[in-house]
C-alpha cells in the first residue's frame, strides 16, 4: 500500500508539473500569436483541460465510414491541432486509426512512438497504475524497449483510471502541435531542385523543346518554394492556383527585389521581352542559386490562333507546358468573358423592362413577395442609400421613391459597355442587337471587344483582394442615364454575381520554366487601352515567397514608353510597390529598323540590311534605345540593357549597342543567349541585375494625381513621347468636364495610342520630334481606376489574317498531342 501511494503521488506530481508547464507554454503562444486558438477535436466525448474543445457527437447508429469522414474533415481543419477518439472498441478499426494525421493523433501509437523522453531510461523502474488493454500493452512495450523494468498494478478508482495519463498526453501534444503549426506558418527557405537542360543545335521548335522536358509535379515545386499544401489548388499535375491567404501568413516577411522587363519601341521583328524575362529567372535560380519568380501575363487565345503566336517565351527560355500556358490555362479569361457578358445582358434586359413596364410592375418584379414577405436584397439596400432613401420596408416607399429606385433610365445611345469574346473576329466590330420580335423594337448598335480588353481584366490585374475586387466591380460605369448620371454595375444589381464568377480567377496560377523555376501567370490586360501588366497580386505573392534576397521579375507590355510608364504611374501607384531596376530589352535588327532600315513583311525573307553588318543603321537606331533609357530615369529607376542576341548579329554591332547604352546612362549593357542556351546564356545579365538592384534608387511618379486631367496628359505627351504639346478635340474636352463634374478627375492616366512609335504615327520610327499629340476622345474605367485618352483610332477587336496560325494546329487522336502550336 505504501509503495502504491508513493507511486500515485509521484504520478500526480509529474502530471501537475506537466500540466502547469503546458498551460504556461500555451499562454506564451497566445501572447505572441493573438489570433491563434489551439483547438482539440474530441469525437463523442468532451474532455476539457484548459484548451478550446470541439465536441463532435456522432449518433449511435453511425457507420465506420462516417467516423472516417469526420476524421478526414478534422485533418484538414487548420483550427484543430489534436484529435482524440473516444469510441466503442468496435469502431476503432485499422482504417479509422489510420485515418488520423500523425501530427494530430493525441492518443495513438504514432504519438507515443515519436514522443522524446528527456532523461536516460535504461535500468529505471516504471509502474503502470490503472492502465489496461491496448494502452497498457503499448506503454509496456515502449518502456521495455527503452531498457526499463515495468510493473503494473490496479488503481482503485475506475473513474481516474486513464484520465490522468490521457490528460498529460493531450496537453503536451496540443502544445507541441501548436508550436509546430506556428513554425510551419513562418517563411520557409527554398529547397529548389532545378531541372537539367541540354540545349541542342540547331535549336528545335518551341513545342519540341517544351515536350522534351518533363516538368516537376506542381505540388513538388510548390513545396520547394515554401507553399503549404492548403495554399495550393491543383489543376492537373503541372499548374495550380495559389490561395491569397499566403499574403496573411507572410505579411511580416520582407519583400524581395522587384525587377521590371521593358523594351524599346516594338517592331514586327520582335524584341523578346518574355524570353528575356524567363531566361533571367532561369539564370538567377538555376545557375546563381538565388530565389526568383517570373510574373507573366496570360495570353489571349485570339493571337494564338491568329497571327502573333504565344507568349510563353521561346527556345530554351520557356514556361512549360507551353500548350497549356497558351490555351485555356485555368479558365481565368473564360471567367472574365462570362462576367463581362452578364453585365451586357443585364444592361439590355433592364432597358427592355423599363421601356415596357410601369413603375408599379417593375417594383413588384424587382422586389417580389416570397412566402408572403417582401424585402430588399443587400445590393438593393445599397442602391436605396445612394439615392438618399433611408427605408428598409418596401411598403414604406413613396411613389416618387419607387420611381427613383426602379428607373435607371439608361440611354441606349450612351451605353459604353461592350460584349467580349476571346477570338479575333473582325465582323463583331459593329453589330446590331435586339432585332427579334420579342425585344419589342429595342434594337441598338453595339460591338464586341476581345476578352482581354474588358475592364474586368484590368480590375483583376490591379486588385489586391476579394473585397477590393468586389468594390471595383461595383464601381464600373456601364453608361449614362438620359439626364447624364453615370450608371454602375452596382445600380444594375449584378456586382455580387460578378464576384462569384471571378472568385477563382483572382488566384494566380503557378507554373514553371524549362529549368524548373517558378512562374506566376495571372491577368493579361491590353497594353494600349489598359495598362498591359500582370497582376498586382501575383507580384505581391512572389515578393513574399522569394525572401528578402530574392528577385521577382515581371514584364510590361509593348515599349517602355507605354507599358513601363503605365507600370510606374498606375500599377505601382495602386500596389504601393517600388521597382529596383528596369531591364530594357533590345535587338540589333530592331534597332536597325529604328535607324531607317526597310520595312519587313511576315513570311517574306528579311532584307539584307537585317542579316548583314551595318553599323550606321545600328548607331542611328540607338536613338530609340537612348530615349527609353531616359524615360526610365524620369522615374528614378536604374537601367540594365539586355541585348537579345541573334546569330546574324556581328560582334562589332553588339559592342556598339552596349557602348552607346552605357554612354546613355544604362548601369550595364550585356548580350544574352538564353534562347539558344537557356539560363546559362543569361548569367551575365543576372549578375548585372543583382548588382544594380542592390544599389539605392530614387523612384518617383511622373505626375501628381491632383494635377488636372489636361496637365497629366500633357506631362506624359511631352516628357515621355517627346511631343511639343497636345491638342484636345471638342469631344475630349467635353468628356474632361464631365469626368471632373463626377469626381473622377484625380484618377491616373492610361494613354491609348499606337505602340509602334513614340508618336501617334505608327510609321514614324526612331525618336520623332516636332509633333502635336491629338487627343480624339477620353474614356474612363472607373472600376479599374484610370482615365484613358484615345490618341487616334484604337481597335479593340483584332481580325484574322489571310492565313491564320490555326492552319497549322491539329491534334493527334492517338497520343492527344497538339501539333503545329509554334
């Protein structure tokens, strides 16, 4: 009896000490992590020892499968740190026991086998008091296996038989689980395993190169770059959506370096910004062993089947699988198309219903009685508040208030919202809708744009989260009423539905390069009528993941005068991010065209000027390169020139470009061979970017938002394009007055002009001077948050050429491989 009492007292003291220490540890954890609430899930029995306890009571007649399903659900619940089963013996089958994640198993063999014991145990005596059945056998085995002598005895109180031991185990395990969870939430160092690349000569086609490389499973890549399993939403084996919760998890993690890839004024010969972007990150990660992420726009399928081709890079600097990158990807553009066209359908339906119904009939249909109860929906309540009607009971509105509520009074001639489709189709540039008899004469002229020209695409690229996206969608102006008031998506009542359609599209898509380095693909707004950059969210996620010493490389559409200017003045202003360096891409043959070289025609051999050495053409064309360097310096950002080398370039031409670039203010100018060599061909560029990005820069915006609309336009025209001045049409001036009246005058400017020249004249290469920039019209994307002046005529729906790319595209019905895609 005396020995029994001593043993019991010893156990009690140990128990008390462990419980007290566990309480103190939990308290410390909560103090450093206020949002953390360690929760223990107990199935059927409630056991509370100072933790948050979740009790799950299953019915007596439940099946083993239902128990397993409940366990699997708790496994994935991030709020639960431990699972304790208190079930009849008949339910404790092997499948039920194995269903619990080992790290959440508080009373199973896994936990006991992995619980470290602090003191040496060999030769010590252990007394098991009041333990029976499988638990007794397990403990006896474990203790004997550690060199201990074991005795067992009965406890007189059945009620206390297991409670003390189980409580100790649970307490310790939940504390450890909480600490392990906190460690998992911290930034994880990368463990990237690059894919080996063996370039061939001559270089095969892009699709042959892509297929010759076996990509890593996307789950493996995600783990290598520090993503948690619950942050990944796989779409097959090679691409996955990444949840925005990552931003909360790594909110205190410093950002990495921010690199923008821009180019000289584009020519039909191409400059290769996407290829440089991918070659640079392959060099940084696979060869310099620095964390790096590429952030790219998703390409439209219009050019893929039309004339331009894809946007996955090329040669040995590609995103893979390139077929998936260039086609549907994860369906974001389809979601945008559906959302955009829902707005268009809502507009025409509302015009029809208002034209054919009385106020009373409209009101009864807009606010119907359901089971004898009439009530406003939340979005209708918001409209009432905007109208200054502070009533919540539909029966309380006066006839005048009812009329104000039900009548948007959209002017069909002033509807600015267009339908979209992700196909180049010139015959949709002007159409007539509403010609069927059922539309009762409410026909009107409208048009289709290509999907990536939708304002919803611009919103996706600029938003910083779901709440912000929903607010921006609601602010979209779709037209004007007959008395000149802007009509928004909120007024139509469609905002919530749009957010639902876009809830998955807001998540960036994770892919990889040929060398197994990570890429985010997200958003693809037009670079002429919109800002032409990938999403703010992709950049923010990547900047957290790469760590303080890592690099995020993103690309701006068209030349630096368009894509880079909008990146700085619109995207950086929205995101609050500051770039560290600009990589300015040029080619010898494109510079020759800017120097006065002859025009080129697709499918026709290049004139001899482009394949033979001509130093004079190169020197003259470098005027455009010099101008683009100066534009970057207007924003206080240093420049590294990347000369994308071709086999027809001579060393004298390459050296001349590099000398002129550095003399014009570039911090470095290097030739790149990533197309033929992969990342190894851009190591010199990566080293230059690393060096320049570490230097202090003085980033600044080009204008203040409080400047007048006219002054903001003039600043861009004169300082960026080199115009003498601007000329506003009467229509443009009237629009400025209207936007100022509506309170939109403080928005940034997104110039819509040709990308083929610094001027408004596409045939003017080099650096045109002495011109007046004509502003034909001005429009606004209020949801996206910018005003866009139209310089000349801008097409938002491309057409198909005589021989589109689709002539060469086919599918092998046996292997399911795509043929002819670049």
